[in-house]
C-alpha cells in the first residue's frame, strides 16, 4: 500500500506494555496547610509538609491486564509501509473483580464509619475505578478539613475482591525548642524553663500532626507575654511518616521600667492639677516560669498610689489552669468626691486605704473565667498633714465605727465573659463582695456590681453600648457607696456631682471612627442614676450637697494611642446645658 499509515494503539484505559514510552511521573500529592495568622509560620509549615509528602510512598491503582504479543515483521511487498516494521499493541482487558471487602492500613484518625459509608452500596458489584478515585479524594479532603496532615498513599485490588487502602499520616515524633537571639537570629540560651512552655502545648508526641492545633498552641504561648515571636519548623524523620516539630522562640525583654500617667478624681484647680505621674516596673518572667511581678508608684497633688503584686499565672500541679495573685496597696484619693469641699478646720480631706489580699482565677468554660479571693482593708479619712479626720464639713461621721479607721475583711467572688481580646467585643463582668465580721468591730456588708459591653462594626465606624450597675447593703462607710458623674461615669458632670447612693445604674453609647495616624474621633451620650438610694447612704452626702440623683450628658472627643497608653480628651454638655472638659487615660471602666 503506497500511503503512510499511523501506528494504531488499541486500549481501554489500561497501561500499555513496557515497550511504550514511560509515562510522565504522577504529580506530587498536595499536602494542604491552613495559613496561620503568622505568615512565616504558615510558610514554614507548608514547606515542611510538602517535603514530608514527597517522602510518602506512592503506588498507582493496580488492576489485571494482559498484552498481546507483537505481530510478525512484514515487508513493503506484502502491502505494509515500507519505512520499516509496524507493531500494533492490543491490550486484552480483564474485568475487575467484584468488591467483597476492604482493608485500610495506617489510618489512626480516619473513622471506620467514613469508609463503611463510602462502600456501603458497592458490595458484590464490580469495582469501579472512577468510584475508587472519588473515595481516595474524599479521604484526602477529610484530612484537609480537619487540618490533619494525612493522605491515601496507595490503593490495590487483592485476590478475592479485597480492596486495600494504605493511608499515610504524619505522626509527631518529638517536640524540640530552639531559642533565637532577638537581634542576630542566632541560636542562644533561653531564660524560660522548658516545662513552662511544654505545659501550654496540647500537641503531644505520637499524635497526628494537626495544623489548627499547633496554631492554637502558638497563640497560647504568645498570650503568656514572654515571647516576641514564634516560628515552626517540621523535620521529617528518616523514611518514616514521622516528623519532629521544632519551635523557634524569640523571648521578650523580661523586666522593664515604664512611665505611668493617670487622672485624679479631684474637681478643682483645673485639669493640670488633676494629672498624676509615676513609674512602673514590670517583670513578666520571674525565675523563667512566667510569674509576674508588678510595682507601681504614682502621685499627684493629693492622690498617691503604691502598688505591689505577684502573680503565678498557672499554679504548679494544678490541671485547671488556676492562677494566684498576691497584692499589697496603699492609696490616697480625694474625699471631695463623696464629702464635698474642703473641711474648714482640716483643709482637703483624703481617703486613705491600705489593702492586702490574695485572689485565685481560673477558666470555667470557653470565654468564661471565675475569680475568688480575700481582701483585707484598713480605711479612714485624713487631712493634708496625714492626721485622722472623723467628721466631714457637715459633721457627718466618716467611719462606721466612729474610730479613725474601719477594718474590713472581704470575700470576693466574680466572673468574666470575654468574646475576644478586642476592646469593642462583647464583655460581661460580675462581682460580689461580702464583709466578714471576724471581729465585732469589723464591717459587715454585701456589695454586687455588674458591667456589660457590646461592640458593633458599622462600616468604618465602631458602636459601643455599655451598661453597669450595683448595690451595697449593710453597715458600710460612705466612701464605700457608689459615686455617680464624671469622666468614667456620666460626662458633662463633675466627679460625683450626680450623687452618691447605695445603688447606681449607668448607660452609655459611643460611636468612634479612625481619623488619621493614632487619632480617632468619638461622639457619645451617657445617663446615670442613683435609683433613689442617695438618702440611705450614712450621712446622706448627696442630699447635703444638693445633688440631683440622676442626669445625662453628651459630647465629642478625640483619643490618641500613645506610648503611655490611650489618652482621651472630651468635651460634654450635661442636661443643665453646662459644658466641661474631661481628660482620661485608658479605656472607660
């Protein structure tokens, strides 16, 4: 035959005999790694996971096949192409066997029910290769959806219609730590005890590597406040499916001295006279065990604060993540907040309060935590020379006992709900305090408070609604009552100018929007009331000063995130259309 004819291959999807060219290598299995919030961590995990996947054995799906022998050589005179011999490959396909059973090896995490459901309606039927590929794909997707590193590495049809699946899962062989110098990035000796880090990890040796779980572990270690950065490296172990997890840690500066600013509740002599300044020392990793030491010294023209606290964030031997804080504090605050102007004989009155206590806190459930503790108080009024004062300007008694000082032992119980760490998220705080009269002259009263805040994102703006309230019952000093009005209460009023009561309620709404750089603008409205409880405070200080008992305010302000924290400058009008400036530090209570 004079015309050229192409070589023909007769096939039914079966592999050609070995005489055919080698097929292209199968693409590498994709090992999916969910991106962590730290991009470098995600890239490191992805790279290590791909390297691990490359080490997994890969076998094609196998089935029976038979190839026909090559045809004998013919020449041009016999009617074949003259360019040489022609070889026609014919594959004789044997039908796949009927499905009678399944063997799955290496799958520690994959539930048997998942495989049972995948082959439930296939028993006794011819094994369908397309269905088998879909099952393999669904198994790989099951691992992906759960952030597990695993996949089907081979599938084979055995005699008797038994299907064998081999699953490869990356098992954590060991967990190692490498401390890096924060300046050079070179390995160094860390100050943190390794068991302090290990107890934070939920990832354990022998588990299948879970990317989401490792991400949570990284976030938990960062929340300790002792690490500046964490990166993850995965190292395959030989030819096995095991990996070593290496955490590269950069420690923060443990101890530092920082300036401190505050605003006094004093209401006279202009805003600058209310400014408080001081220094604070903080060490976040005492003994290399994440224990916290805080010292604060703050003072002003009248106010002063000396605070020392030591916190163990996780008590050794406790499996409930219970923390313990021991504190001692000595403070002086203006008495005019409750008792009005200066005393005619003693000048400005200050309330001196010495406090010592111990408090335990622990998580109760996701987003909830609880606290319990005891606080001892030694409180009394003093003049500017530090001498005790028993009566105010109206000769009302300033202590319950009639002595220069009152003593109180409080049992405290509280709960906190936080939707997230963001200031605009949902938060609910509840506290109850009970005075324990261990000695007859010690005060006995009960006080409960609650605070609720809810934030909403509205385009570029943020709306925050908040409400708070409380009540106190029993024999208590006037300064233990609730003061209403001022920068952290109802703006537009001076500190305590609405009134002082056994009960109180305050509601507030704010809309803030980013302006530029560290500045944001805010408009707001506040309302507060003593709920008619002012006359029931010992000495009725609100009635003596003619306070209204309720009121509202509204205004605008500018806030700035500074190295000293959040600073607030606000201007508000009250319901008497009297305007005033308010200066504050930090978020409103």
